């Protein structure tokens, strides 16, 4: 499956506008560009600040609120496995 850059950009913008509105979405993009945002550094700082187990709790809550509806096979990984 080829990745279409234009489609990804459109989906990203639609997501931002849907959740933030047009003005805040545009502001968000301008902030990211202006500050030369380092997503990897931000992600590391964000997750490092979480309390133990908080990520799993949030992921479980998200999964509960957004049940899987696709046709792919779900794989369960036991805690402690890579």
C-alpha cells in the first residue's frame, strides 16, 4: 500500500480542525513551524513525566471508548513480553 502524502496531510488537517477548530489548528501549525518542534524530544519528556501504569490505564480507557471495528486480527501481548 503506497502512502499518499497529500492524503496524510489532509487527514491530519481534518483531525486538527475537527478537534481544535480552524483558528487553533492554524495557530498550532504556526507554533510548530516557528519553534522548530522536536516531536521525539517532546514525546520523551511527555511519557517520562507519566506515573507508572498511567500509559496503560489511558490506553485501556481509549480502547474501551473506541472499540476495534476492523477486520485485522488482534494480538494480545502479555505484560513483560517485548
